[in-house]
């Protein structure tokens, strides 16, 4: 649920989310319910979208009991949750491209709030497709190497064996890229190989990044992204901002 950037910047966002773990779990549960309903099955072996959400849930340590209860709720005849997925696109300060993925039971409310955040902090909401063309949809798995104990070649070999496409080594982590449909199977393989996953999900990865140097622009961009993240209807926020170290 974090904006795409280098992992050290994602960690800042995730640190804030850790303080709101219940909200993070609620958003994943909502995504899981929609995956079950739209996929027509509570079995991840027969529902690739559900398998992807479960991989995402496990990577952020969502308890297995929570996952099981959520799937059972989605399958229950009494479940009246009626969410739809809507994606909004636009620009933040200095032309930073932003994609906001939402899941809502009231599209008018959500559209109004998203537009307000864009406008309030010096951006503007655009038409569908105005920025998504400059992003690639990929499975992204982040393996913890904070202690520096893992060998790059060993992790890369395991990732490729699992079916990954590529890997980037960053400070304290290995970021593994996969086909969107393969993120669940690759994550399962790496977990079984005893690697600690910090994140496993489908992301919109920017083809190019944008630097923001003005102090006010940085401040407004941070506020805008925080407002999106804190909104209960927002599932994921992706952007092409290259934050400074």
C-alpha cells in the first residue's frame, strides 16, 4: 500500500502504517473479499487474484486466522459488502505522476475526496490513462537482508529458480521482480526457502522517476501522499517521485 520508490523510502511509509496495523489489515481484508467474489472461489489454487492477495497479507504478517475468517466471510451468503475497484490518476507538485487505487462502496464520496487531495496540495486529477502509460505492472517481492548475511548470488539463484524475472540489490534488501501472475508462487517458494519477505504484491513500477527539490513542493507532495494513504477507501498509491537519500 505504499508508493513505489526505493525500499528505504517505502520503509518510512510502512513504519507509519505499522502504527495503524488494524487499518492495513482491514484494507487487505477488503481486497481479499473482492478477490473471492470476483474470482468465484475461496481456494487460492483456483483463484490467482486471491493467491496474490494472500501472499501480500502473509508478507505483512497478517495472522492466518484473519485470512481464513475473511475468506469465510466473503463466501458467506450473509455478506453484503459491495465494493468496486476504481483507479484515479493525476499529477502532484512538479509533475510527479500519481496512481491511486481505491476500493469503495460509494464512488461519489471517493472521487470527491481524491480530487480534493490533488487540488489541495498543488496537483490535479486527470483522465484515466493520463499517467499509467508510464508505469509497468509487475510483481514486486522484497527480501530482508538488514543483517547483510545473505549472498546476492544465492538469493538471485533462488529467485530465478522460483520463476522471477529480475532482482535489484539495495541497502538492506533484495527487490525481486516477477510477472504479476507469478508473485504468489514466487513468494511461496522464497518463504519455504526460509527467506524473510517484507513485501509481496503487484505494483505499478515507474519507467522513469522525477526529482522534487523545492522545500514547499516536497512538503505538499508528502502531505498529499499521506492523505491518500490514510483514506480508508484507498488501497494503494503509486508514484514516480525519486526521494532524496
